[in-house]
C-alpha cells in the first residue's frame, strides 16, 4: 500500500500547529511538576503530621487514579464550586498535578538514599532545616532522581493526548479531526506518531 505523500504534506501545517501547542503544554507541565514536587516534598519532610498525611493522600490519589479522572474533576467538578478554567489550563493543571504526585515520591526516594550523615553534618555547622533541604538535599536529590523523573514526566506528557476529550487542540485531537474529515487513517497516524516521538525524545 502506497502512502499518500501529497496528503501528508497537505495536513502537515495543521499537525505542526497542534505539535507546538502540545510542546507548550508539555513544557509548562514539566516545569510545574518539578517545582510543585520539590515544594510538596519539603512540606512532607518538614511539616507537621497533618501536612505530611495530606501530601501522602494527594500522592496516592494522583498516582492511583487514571489521568482522565483528574482531567474530569478539574473540568466538570470544580465549576460547581465556582472554580472555572478554560480547556488549556484545565489540561495543564491536571497534568501538572499528576506529575507533581510522581515527583514527590521520586524526590523522597532520592533524599532517603542520601543518608542521615549529611543531615547531621549540616546541623553541626549550623544550617537550619530549610537550608539543609535547599543547599544539601535538593541538589543531590535532583541528580539522583533525574532518570526516573525523566521517565515519569515522559509518561505525563504522553497523557496529554487525553486532553482531546475536553477539546484541547493538541496532537491527538487534531489527528482525530483530520481522520474524521478526510477518512484517511494511516498517513495521519504516521505523522502523529513521529511528532510524539520528537516531543518525548527531547
């Protein structure tokens, strides 16, 4: 079966436009996930019992429930309480929360692997708990957690395809629309796959 290269070139501008929107969603999600993960890890380690168990519950929910559930909660449930986001920010917030949940566990595991001797040494030279976390633990935890963090954030980025259900014009949504309009499947899916591989690969 020969591919319709002319059609692939014809739809490329639409796919590229969706590609850049998906890149934008992915970049914001990755940055927000890491920052939120660091902050929540700090609260979990240095906060009180209520804070610690609240974050544990958050982590279990974000890791245990399907991404589509998080998207649906923010898009359908929060407006019932007067909290409304547009489709783009609904997707970004949902994916960032999922990424933050995974990041907290990854950072916690990395910090636990550092050992207590460095924490004790930090206390000995007069560093506060916050200074120890910021200057001693986090730099090492970021380095140690980079491989698993990269893998999990790649999974979160791939979950951006679910944003098509709330009409965000990311890659999967545009690809489905093109298939519906032109009744051409293989060529669209080839372009879709290649563009996702570029996003996740970089």
